[in-house]
C-alpha cells in the first residue's frame, strides 16, 4: 500500500471566468422562484398540520415535508446555475419538465388554481427555453452528443 498521493486532473467547474450571461441568471431566478414556491407550500401544509385544521394531520405533515424536500432540487440547481456549474442544468431541466404536468392539472381545476397554473406553465416554458439556449449551454460548458472528448 502506497502512501503517495495520487493526483488526477480535474475538469474546471466553470469553463468561463468572465461574467455570467443574462440568460443563465434569468433561468436561475425562475428555477429559484419555483423552489421557493415549493418551500412556501410545504411550510403552509406543515402549518395546517400543526394548527389541526386539515382533514388529516398526518397527510398534511407528510405533504409538507415532501414539498420542502422537493424544493431542494430547484434551489440547489439555481445556486449551481448562478455559479455556472455544468451539473446544474440537468436538475433544472428536470424540474421544469415535472412542473408542466402540475401546471396542466392546475389549469383543469375550477378554482383559484387556474391563475397559478398559468404562471407555473409560463415559468416552466420560459425556463426550458433559457436552459436549452445555445448561449446557456456554452456558458455552462455543456457539450453536445457529437462533441465527446477523448479521455485516454
């Protein structure tokens, strides 16, 4: 067993050291907004569970904790986008894709959820457009499927 330290070349986290493009900042803001909305919904459900006003307190607790844990994905992705981390684009895109069916269900309701569904759908579509924009992928250092580098 050797006590020598093995060094491996590490890929740079940020391909550019210049300023962050506005598209990336806007995408990060929208993703963070969705994360904060999930967090607020989770806190609201927990508050209902604590106050005893829901039909089922266990369901309120479980739903509230679930929403708060789910809020971590977009919040971490938004932070990664702000720091121009390559890995953050995937979770951000997944969050937007998951938001579209939720928005669709909200639009099917006959209640005050319809305006919220419209806002959620707009946020998700605009975020997806910003995240797949070539300027965003270049700023994050994301390479297309045909641009795989040799790692020998």
